[in-house]
């Protein structure tokens, strides 16, 4: 479809021979046909000057029925007050992420997420552009999930079974590295209270596992546990899912409790909370401070007892600095902050984790894999694991799907991992045994220095018999002036 001129009639005087607008027109003509979103642009008189195929599909119209016509003639249900395109031209202010459910001209019920902005030329408003994203299926799916959760909760209330019984406990936090031992201790201590918890760490480190372990070790373990990813849904849908709706609060809205009401007495886990829009963060803050929830469109509030745990895959202080996370919400959530370490920070746990995953998939895949070849283990120890524990698990699962014996060999490992590990190995030229010894020596030396040479105290911190520590000091040639 050829892109029509941006402005017609009197508007040409505003644009004149502006080459920036001409360049924009040419760019839109090339790009927009490949974007799966509706574009509708009107000039300052409300005449449609651009209308793409996706917009026509959403509205159930043909492009020729809309282009060059007054928007109020094409859409008689609109007025100058209710049309977002005309409103932004009048106010000069954008309307962003507005959820709209309507029946189009073909009788299909459609839900779109719209953003409408004024178009300015030389500082003057010359029109408006609306971009519409079809979220019909997302809305339907989210509502079905919410209905199922509501029915499941109602049916199971008497048995005090949660909507989601989290499978992980503190025993599923695998590893013997000091950072993991400390993590398990923090989980058990945190489980004794009902304070908010903020868990952060890179993708794949196991943040939800930590949250589930806290819930399962707490007094709330027989109450609901609900996890919701804040980046998975548009803001309007996320708000209705979290806080609930009352019938008539917006088009097609029904009486539905939100996740906070369904989770009363239990734990709600909000993953990627920094993706939650600021206005929703403010509403969440009220729940945390006052313990009350107000459904969308309701005039009354409901008291809830919910423990909130949230997670980020970036540093929370950085999220606050970049305005991804409200500062007041951060301080309210940050009662207990738990950082989950990257796998590259605890490489000594790789053999233990590998063994754990082999046992897991032997059972799941009905196999009998016994070990990982030494050369394969070297590859694992020389790889940086950007995807962390999740990537290690996926690598082992993949290997066990193509294995033809009882040992995981280098050829069972993806090529990109083998190549990256080889590059790291070529840089280091250090045997695996030497890497582990150096790391062990580094840790012991740090502990010895921290206790001012007190071997008994160092042995207690390292959880080693004093005699074993003395043996390691001699073997690793660590000089200690014992006090």
C-alpha cells in the first residue's frame, strides 16, 4: 500500500518543503507494513491521513473506508470528548498504554492496548498518531487463568491447600560453596518472619527457587503461594489480575478477586518487579503499608494478609537510580535483601550440581547415566556460564537426550560451549586441579587473615576439623603465625 501524503489541503502550508517530514514519510512507508501493530494518523481537522492494514483488521474495516474521511464520520460511536486522537490534539498531552475492549464493525470483540501522541511541527500541533496493539488473546488467557485460580481457591479453602504448592525447599539449594551455605542459612532465618523480601541476581541463578524455599520453611507453607511475572502482561491487565475487578468497572469487566485476595494468608511472588509501571508500584506500596486491596472500580477496600516477595534480574540500587523501581517501594520491599550468586562465582559447585542434575534426569528420562568424563568436566570448569545454573541444567539435559552410553562426553556438549571453554583454557593454560587448589588456598588465606591467625576459629568458620585445616595449610604452603 502506498503511503498517502501526511497532510492535505491547508496543512501543506505548515509542512511546506520540510525534508525531515518527507524522510519520515518514506521511512514509515518502508517500516510500518512489517510491524504487527495498527497505525492511525489524523491531521488537525480530524481527517485520517494514514491508516495501515493492521488498523483496518482490528477495526473490521477497509482502508478505503477510513482514509481521507473525518474520524467522527467513520466511527459514529465516538465524540470529540471520547476520541483519544482528538483529545490529544486538544490537550497536547499523550495518552499511553490505554486498554480498550470493543466490538468491531465485523462483530468481533477486540481488546487493544493503545498509545496516542500529538504530532507537532515547528512547535505547533498538526495532528495525532495512535498505535494499537492487539492483546485480545492475552486478555482472554489472563482472565481464564484468574477464573481457574478463583475456582481452585474456593474449592480448596477448607483443606487449606495453596493455589500453587511450591515444590522446592531449602534442601534443593544445591552446593557447598560458602556463598550457598550462607544463602541456606539466610533462607531459614528469613522464613521465621513475615517481612517483605527482595531477591536479586542474574537470570538463571534460581531466584524463584529461593523464594519457594522461604515459603515452604515458613508458617505460611500450608497457605497459597502465587507467582506472577510483572513483565509478562500489559499494565492494565496486570493491575486487574493483581487487585481484581468489579462488574462494570470497564467494558466486559466481571466480579473477580485479584491475586492478593486469592493469596490471603500466603505468599505472593512478583518476579521482574522493576518492569511494573510506576502507578502500579504505588498501588502495591499501599498494600504493603496498609494491608488493604481495592478492586478496580470498587469503592471499598478488603483487608489481606499476604507476604510479598519480589525479584529483579538487575541490581536493585541500579533499578532505583534508573527509575525502574520507585525508591519508596524499594525501601519497603528491602526489609530483607538476598543476592543469589552467579554460577561463575562458585565454580567449585559445578561437580555437585552436575551430579544432582544427572540423578534428576536419570529419573525423569528413565536412564542410567553414571558420570561425566574428565574432559567434559574440564569444559564445564572453563566455561563462564552466562545463563548460570539454568544453563548448566539445560546442557546436561540436552546431553542425556543424545547420549549413547553411560558417560557424558565432550561431543555431547554444544559446540559454542566447547569453543568458549577452549578459548578460556588457552588463555589460562592451568589444569583443573590447580584452579581448584588456587581457589581453595585463596579462601583459606582470607579466613586466616580475618581471624588474625587463629586456626581453631578459622576451622570453625570453614566447617573443617582443626586437624584437616592444618593438613591443608601444609599442603597448600600457607604460612600462619598462630596467635
